[in-house]
């Protein structure tokens, strides 16, 4: 799963097929038609969740205490499926 972190307003949001912007409007992103490739622009740090790890954490949510951990990461600047359009 690809996400956007705006360095200006520090909002984090997921992508959709229509262009979405952060709270301050300085960052944006969207999935392309194929659902794998995406583009972004603005004051963005691209983030990702390891899908299998995220789903496993959701399926094993504890009743109490610390939540279940999953793998999240900062996507590299030269990612073949996430393109900076600025």
C-alpha cells in the first residue's frame, strides 16, 4: 500500500484513483489505472506498508495492550512504481 506524508502539514493519507491532496494542499498523489503504479508531487515523502504484514496485523488485532506491529517503510526516491511528477 502506498501512502503520502506531507512535510509541510505532516498529514498522512492513502491514495485512490482520483487525485488526493493533504490538509494544506501542498502534496498530492493518485494511483494510475493499473492500480500498481502511482504518481505524486509537492512536499512529499512517499511511504509504504508491506501488504501481507499489514493484513496479518489487522487479522490479529489484540483485545488489549500494545497493538500488533507491521512493516512500514519510506519508499526510495527512484521507485519504478511510484513517480515524482515535480
